[in-house]
C-alpha cells in the first residue's frame, strides 16, 4: 500500500505575506539568517506580524549548511520565550534550522509544539513542504539528513517579493537544485503517479523560466514561476525521495562547502549517464534500464527530445551542461576547489562510503557499488 498526502497549507501569489497578519497566535519567534535582517527584508515579515497583533523575537544566527551548535543556540532562544509560533525565513539553511529547532524544543518540553510557518527566500530546496532537515556535523565533516513527519511545516508562504534580491549565482545554484529534486524524484524507486505529476510540472516550469529568472532579477513572472516550481519539486521528493545525486552531493557540501545546488548540478550529467547506462559512445539497444523511459519523458517535457532513447538521454545531459554554461556554473570540480587533485582524490574513499550509506541513495533507480561511486567522484575533477 502506498500513501500520498500534503501536510502543509500553501499560501502563494501576490501579497502572500499578508497571511502573516491573519494568524491566530499572539507570540512568535522569527528564525532567519543575518542577510534577511541586514538587507531590511525582515521588515516585510515583521510588518504584517505587527499588524496582526503578534509580538515576536528574532533569532538571526543561522549560517549556511547549519551546524548542530547553531541549532542548539536556536533551541535555547525558543525555550527562553516559548512562543506559540515559529516563522522560518530564508533559504534551506534557515528553514532546516527552524525545523530542527522546533523538533528538539518540543522533545525537551513535553506537550510544547509551536506552529511552524516556513517562508523561503530562495527558489531551491522546497524545504517549506518537506519532512527533511539537513544539519551539518562540522567535526565529522558530515551532513545529517533528519527525516520525520513532525519536521514538516504546517504552513508555507511563497511570495516572490522575497526572491527578487537573490543574486545570479545563487539563482543558478538553487535553480539546479530544484531541477535535481524534480528529476531524482521522477526516476526514484519510490516514485508514484502523484509525485510524478508534481515533478513533471516542476520540470516544465524550469525549462521555461530558470534561465529567464537567472538573466533578469526583475522578471517577476519568471521568479514567481520558479518559486512555485521549487515547492512542487519539494512536494515531489517529499513523497518519492531522491537518489544517488543528492547522496553524493551531501559529501561535497560537507567536505568542501560546495554550495548544495552547485554540487548537484556538477554531478547530474554523470548520474544520468550512470542511471541510464548510456553515454556518447552507446549504441541503441532493444531494452534499456528503467530510468531511461523517465529521462526521455523529462527531455520531452523540456522540449529537447531526440530521435531515439540513446540520443534523447545524451541530449538531456547536454541540456544540463548547457544550462550550467549559460549560468556560469563550472562543469568540473577542479575549476571550483582551491585544493590539489591529490588532496581531492584522497577524500574520495570516505566520501564514497558515506554516499553509499546516505538515505537518499537507497531510492536511486540503479543500485551503485562503492566502486561506481568512487569512479563518479573521480570523473568530477
Ligand atoms: N530540507 C530539505 O528538504 C532540503 C533540500 C535540499 C537542500 N537542503 C539544504 O538547504 C541548504 C541550502 O539552502 P539554499 O540553497 O536555499 O541556501 P542557503 O539557505 O544556505 O542560503 C545561501 C545564501 O543565500 C543567501 N540568501 C538567501 N535568500 C536570499 C535572498 N532573497 N537574496 C539574497 N541572498 C539570499 C543566504 O543569506 C546565504 O548566504 C543546504 O544545507 C542543503 O543541504 C534541504
Ligand atoms: Fe537539494
């Protein structure tokens, strides 16, 4: 038996932030990162809260790839005021921090479970609707994906006014994260008709609007569409899980602080080739691996279908590489990391072990061996 449900109520479209003036709560804590406060974006959150008569405090110490000690600080901040509601504002790092903070705070005080509203300021992780939170252990150099239904926010607010300021490089990285979510959910072993519908729509929007969104911050229509696509892809992978791409990307983030979406983008052509067992040298066959049919549908949705499976999968990889070049994302790790090839290769065995054990890898459509993963890491250099 399979189950599909959407726990999170989603408010979206023009003036969606006015939802914050309608809350039935009197007290809140806003959990966010320093950028949101320094840029003044916080006013867009606090003004409707004030209008609705909510008194609030602000915890703004979130850092990218949130480490456990910052989560502990956040738990202390929440427990010092015990607000009825947590408003998480920021990219995946702020939303994941708030999700983990709420989880630990409610485990410490039994019966205390503040309402969680997630407000993304990047169009990337889909964390506003997922039961995942990725926390970093900087000592062990590990990313720990926490997974529990209780992590899922009760509400998400998608207001494109918050993503207008996202600079081009972050639009590129987070946009490729959205695409990876949609494609991995689409080919995942746990995919189903509901997750597939969400993933297909996300892929269609990305094909039409990611580049527009990258090229022009003021293209509000494109930014609104990408904000919705991010959430659709989040809903898709919340149901279908992800795959080897994320399993391997987590290790690049934990070891070298490669931005999450950028790590996914660099891996993606390699993972498509691995999952399909197709590369530029392949000849056509009578039977293909299961992911091939899905990759062909994704390519058709993007408008890059070619005349047979081999060519279509290769064209899909070329589309990913084209997008990376257009958006100035390096195609190879050597162009990005300031370490030597030897230093990078020395990390591969431990990264491969962790990628194989990563929770995302188990739903990859083709089961990798440790050796397969090591080879893919080598090919990224
Ligand atoms: N929970 C999930 O389901 C899930 C899924 C994928 C990734 N993640 C995690 O999310 C994190 C990445 O999140 P992210 O890619 O959104 O980046 P992020 O939250 O780490 O933010 C990256 C940078 O962008 C800045 N920023 C955010 N919004 C901005 C805006 N509107 N204008 C200008 N700058 C802005 C931030 O201040 C920060 O410096 C990683 O830790 C990743 O592992 C979680
Ligand atoms: Fe991701």
